[in-house]
């Protein structure tokens, strides 16, 4: 489990508060999701890899390997506790360095700019890149299971 800074811990507390408001009917799901996505973006994702093309490019972007929309969906699948939300963020709030073209064009052309592939196993954070044909080199410090490491 990652260590959250005091600020990041407050962000997770705010997420729990927002979700409790939704559960009690104080707000709509659409409004909650929009605020939740914006709020969770304040937590820096762990960089787990880089595309082979990005090594030779000066124009790079950092991409959420699992889109925030998907992370928010995962959060809605269970109880709204701080521990559970942190567990989801530990697993899915990860990023990859891509070239600007890979980020804006290649993923978009594959229909994966904001979604995971339809056949996603719910675990592999690299599956969007595999499906789009983007070769990723995992960081040495990244925790990946043999099943999720790119080939």
C-alpha cells in the first residue's frame, strides 16, 4: 500500500464525504462523478512505465493507464470506505509516459482514450496500450504481476 501525504489523505476523505452525500440522496450521480474525478486527480499517480517511442521524444504526456472514469466506476462497485477507496487507488491510479501522438491519436483511433478494452480482465493496467499496439517498458520499481507485465 502506498503512503499518502496528508493532502492526499484529505483528498480521499473528501471523496468518501462526496460518496456518502450521493448515498444519502443529497446529490446526483453525475455531479458526484464529475467532482470525484476532479478531486482524485489531485493525487499523483504512480508512474509504472513508458512507451518505447517516448524515450526518443521530447514531446511526451503522462497518461492514466486506467482512465479516471474507470476508477470511479470501480469505486461505485462497493462500500464507500476510506480503506477501500485507497485500495482501489493503490491498484489503479497508475500512469505511463507516452508520446503526445500516442496519447492523443493512437489511443483515440483505437477507441481507448477514455475506456479500457471491452475484454479487459479488470486487473492489467497495460491492456489499453497492448490493444492499441503501443509498446510499453515497465519501470523497474513498478509492481506488476507476470500476467500484467507487457510482452
